[in-house]
């Protein structure tokens, strides 16, 4: 979501009022209201940042004497907060649930095809690999760490299966910067199968809303609790940290502007810390 969209969504009703009506007290009241409705500190901080950027522009244009957002207490963030990722058994159950779901979907399509042929009606296409978009979307996210918005904006023109790399355009990236994400063998295989199943489409995933219903049903099937779609991104980064990949490399793959957000995964590589301390007595 762009800053303009975020500002309009949160402060749209203020658009028809004088800029001087946007006071620190009013923003504080709005902030407390957001927390009362369950908004998290990172979300509120992003919302305040979007408003602050807009009002900074107004100050530069001489429309406002000062930016009131600067006088508002910002939510404190726990940069080392515990991240949710799948353990080995959970990942095994999630993958099994995806396979089971695909098998059921393909079997249902096969029955539909037979039914239509028996009645001499035009049958739908076979489903050679997946029941729908869910399995490829989950597996690609698990292996690339893409945000949901980046995944849904991805076009086949951004995917180079020969060079095994996909490009996240700056216009769709949260950081605003274009980045290139390498594809491992599973990602390449899944994307090739998905393109074969859904040819002649510009975007990789033609999903207009989200994966909410299908995702919730999948988690129930896999018996996994307290796991959001965004946690697939945490799972990707956590596995890299556990494999000993440098935090700066993880930062680049995730598209973080700095190590501040990536540092949350540092505790998942305890062996590196032990090795570092052990070297003190080896010299």
C-alpha cells in the first residue's frame, strides 16, 4: 500500500477540513482509537509516517507552519520480537495438506469432465498439477519471502525461469526499491507447472482479493494455529538464519532498507554466536 493510499484510508474524513485542524491532540486521540480497535504498533507507526510525510510537504509549500505529527509520541517497537515460523512437523503437515487439497480438486475436476462428456457437453480443462492458485502461491512465498502485495503484483515478465531469478519492481515493493530474488529448484518447478496450467495470462496470480478463506481452511486442515500469511515470509527468513546465512544477505532478499528489521532473526543462529565466543580461547 502506498503512502497516499494509507493516508486516504486512515485520514480521508479530514481532507475537507483546514490543515490547522490537524493538531497533535487530535492525532493522539486518533492513535489511541486505533490501538483500542486492535491495531499493532508497527501498523500505527506506518500510518503516522504516511500522514507525517503528507504534512511535511504541506509545510514546505507554506500551507502549514509546522508538522503536528512531530509532536506526537510514536509507538515503540520491539525490534527483537519473537517471530512465528513453522517447525519441521508443521511444515510437513502444511505441505501434506496442500497435496491432499490438490488431489481432491483434481479428482473433482475429473468427475466434472466425465459428467459433461457423458452428456455430450463441452468439458472444462484438466487440472494437471494444482487445484487452484493456493499451492503455487504458498510454495513460492515460502521459497522467496515475497510480501503478499509483491506476489499478487508479480507478472510473468518479471520471472526468468532460465536464469532462475524474479524481479520485484520498485513500484510494488514496500521499500520502493527494485530487487532481484533468486529462485531455488522448487520455486522453478512450481512456477513452470503453474504457467503450464494457466497459460496466456499476464500476471502470475490472477487473484483480485486475498487468500483469506482458502488460507484459513488450509490451516485448519493442517492443524496449524496462530499462523498468518505474512508469517510465510518470516518462515523464509528464519530458515535462512538457521542455515547460517548472513543477516545482510537475508536483508537483501527480504527487501529491508536496513538491518533494523532483519535483526529479529539473529537469535535463530545461536551456533554462530557460540563459535564466535569459542574463538576467544583458541588464539
